[in-house]
């Protein structure tokens, strides 16, 4: 049977190589122009891998110094990930100013709620605050991205292939990260730390493969024609009319139900 | 198992499921702006609603049951059930059309009004739930026919209100010269 540590090292090496491959494709396709935040995020993860390898060699896997460096680096990586995600949201909705203004408030509210819930429900184990905050941030990223997709679907906003796969990769990674962290929190870090690291790397590996595929297939998008906006007055009037009619239809249906219920 | 732990497992799983749901291609084809507003200005089905509702009154068929024509009575009931279902389909179609119009409106608005959008979302959820519930009740034969008969009593005012609103909306839509231009742009984007 393969030693889990060897397996973990192998997965770690593989993810680093895949990160470099993704970087290569990003640069080759000149996507650093359109997706600078994603490029910065990728660079941050590569630097983190290099720094952590050096730290583990120098201080060992269980040392406090390695722990501090890991979580310091993780803070930077999570911040750059947030920037990459905001970039995706902006790219998706930027041609729809009305929806974008509405959605950005909603999405950030969702993100902050998820983060707050996550931190508050950590049973006041303040010594692990950084771990819980990280879990909260991952949960808020997942909630943000899923809400973004739901909004895009609701308003029939077309989602370009690259943004779609980048967002899927981020949200799946964040969801599984939260599950992994919760399992470790429940059954103890000592028994599951190895498994957790392995699953985390595995999930990231899957996201990397998804992103590499998307970047490789990415074709330069045609220039999107910016829709001519209506005036705020026209929108306000039509919006009110539509809502009034929706109300009437709803009332009609509810009336049907109420009448029926009262007689049956 | 503690509640926070369970929620930290359940919430990500729900998020993954929602993600899958959000990524599915929409069942309905996206309508263009002109298609939506053209449809809105067409004659609405509820112009004939009083007649449909009148045909659903129980008194219309009761004499058959009393007269011993059970087969005919049952057949008429089945037909009326299908009419009621069709009426629900029309209502739903109308509702979806309005929602489509509102979505297009939001995409071309310089700033969507959050309360209006939220109101629409609430109405959508409520309508979808009620419609499904009523449809299943009808299919399961739980609907007493006399109920639909009484609807005709309220149909008059409501129909007039709806017709007036439709006309106003149609007029405003036809006046909004920006829509056809947007239609072409949007279609090009989606193709």
C-alpha cells in the first residue's frame, strides 16, 4: 500500500506542475490582460507552494514557524482569490449595469452573512480563530459564486465559457474545503490532518484541471455589443406596470385556491 | 452530531446542488425584447375568461346527474377539468411572459430598483408554488367544480383591470423606441 505521505507529496508536486502549466497557458493566450486578478491569484498560490516547501524543509511540518507562515500565506491567497472572484462577477455583469448594481450589493451581503455565520458558530474556540475565519471565507466565496450563477440564470445573462469554468472551479474547491475543514474540526486535527491535506490538494487538482481545460479551449471572445440602456423613467414605469400585472395574476391564482379551500 | 457541524456539511452540499441547478440550460428559450412586447400587446386569453368560467359552473351539469345521465356527467366533468388545467397553463404562460419582460427590462435598465426586483421574485415564487399546488389538486380530482363557477363572479373586475394594464403596458412598450435596437444587439450577443 502506498504511504499517504508519499501520495500527498506526489499530489502536491503534481498541483505545482499544473499551476505552472496553467500559468504558461494564461501567458501564452495573453489572458493576463483580461483576467489580471486571476493571474495574481495563480502567482500567489505558486509562491505559497515554494515558500511552504522551504519552510517545511527548514522548520519541519509540525513547527510553529511553518504554521504561522502557512496561515500568513493563506491570508494573502484568499484575498487574491476574492479579487479573482470579483473580477469574474464584474466581467459577467458589467454589460448590465442595472443588474450589476443590484447584484453586487446582494452578493456581498450573501458573502458577509456566510462569513459571519461561520465565525459565530465556531463555539468560541478562539485559539482556532484563524482556521474558522478561513472556513468562513471559503463558505462566503462558495455562496457568492453560486448566487452569482443563480442571478445570471434568473436574468438570462449569458455566461462565457472561461468565466463559467473559473467560477465552477472556485466554488467546488471552496465547498469541499468547508466540508474537509468541518470534518477535521469534528473528529480532531491529529487523526485527520493528513487526510484533510490530501483531500484539499485533490480538490484543488480537480479545479486546476478544469481551469487548464477552459484556458486551453478559450477563444478570443467577439466584442460584446453593449446594449442601449433605457431611461430610468421608462424602466420605473414599465417595472411598475409589470409588477402590477404580476400581482393581479397572483391574486387571481390565490383567489382560486382560497375559494377552493374554503369549500373543500 | 452538533447542529453547526451538520450545517457546515449540509450548506456546501446544498450550494453544490444549487450550482448544478444554476448551470443547467434553461428550459425556455430566451425571448427577444420585441417578441416579449409583441406578445404582451396581443389579445389576452382572459378576454374570454367569463365564458370559460361560465362553462365550469356546476349548475350547468347538475341536471345531467339528477336526470340519471351519469356517463355524460362524468365526461363533461373530465372535459371541464381539462379546461381548468388549460386555463392554469394560460395563466402560467402569461406570468412567465411578464417575468421575461421584466428580466429584459432589468438587463437594459441603468439601475434596477431592488424593491421591484425583489417583489417580482417573491411573486414568482408564490405563483409557481400556488400554480403547481392547484394543478396537482386538479389532476388528483380534488377540485370541486362549483368553486370554479364562483370565479366568474370576480372575473369581471379583475379582467377589466388586467386588460387596462395590458393596454397601458403595450402602449408604453411600443413607445419605447430603444427596445428594437436593444433586441438586435442582444440577439447578436446570444447567438
